[in-house]
C-alpha cells in the first residue's frame, strides 16, 4: 500500500506549501540540469497531497497496510522529520521511504542514522534533492555498516556540493556493507565513483548468489 494522498487535514497550509514548492522548482531548474536529471522532471512538478500527520500516526501504530511512504515535494519542519524517523525505528511494516525535495537539512540526519542502525525492515530510502551537506551524507553511508537489510539508498541532487574528501570517505564506507544494490550520488571524483561502482557490483553479485542459493 502506497501512502500518497488523503482528503484529511495534514496540519500544513496547502496553499503555502504549493507556493513554497513552486519557488523550489524554479530555484532547482538550473541545478537539476547540472545534476544529469537524476530526479525526473515529472517528479518535481507533482504536488503531493499526503496527509503527513495521518501517515505519521500510521507509522507509529505500525499499520501493516502501510509499506511505502511517499513524502516527496512536501516541505517538512525538522520536528516532523525527526518524528517520522523516530517512529520508523520500531516500525516493521514500512519497506520504502521516499523523502525527496522535503527541505531536509543536516539537523535531522542523526535520526536517519539511528534508523539505519536499528530498523531491519526498511529496504529503500530516498533523500534526493534536499539540503544535506557532504559531511552528513558520509555519516549516513557509514551507518550502513550496521545495516544488512537496506537495498537502495538515493542521496543525489543535494543543494550543496559534496567535497572530494567526503566522496572518498563515502566510497570507502560502502565497502562495509553488502546489501546495497542501488546507490545514487552526484560524484565529482572519478576514483571514488569507480570504487563505489565496483562495490555495488559486488553487492549485486552477492544478492544474485543468495537468490540462487549459492551462499
């Protein structure tokens, strides 16, 4: 079940959210063209009418019908982001979490790190097109050492450029995880990208062998 829309009140002023989002789209036009369009134009144009409060309650209640949460394009306050990640720590139903273009900043990253270290149900996490710096993207990837259930991590298209040192640390950290088979980042350093590509290929090979009962 995908949670994307609801007719109830979300606690967010819809008109303000729409205007904020439209300004974000205009501001990201050039940025996205430089980022090789990793986020499709259609995704950026769609207005998400999710009832945030209701979906948070479903997560807290561990509602088994909620397996995919899509918060994309909804501006979320830090408190709400923290509430969502805290609720997901003990959730055993949500397998996919999409929070692209939600105005997420470094202040909320500790919650995602705790989530990755403790949750054993989540298989896909998308945090593309937010305002997370390279230092904290690195910390997210480092946390994957303690996670063997997440299969997809998307952190590309951030507002801030990731430095070469952080890219090298990210590619190195990927070596400590064998479950990630899909990973996105706007690499600037060819060496770091090549290292990451080899590690993701390794993980795909591990996953293939598991499917075939070879390991």
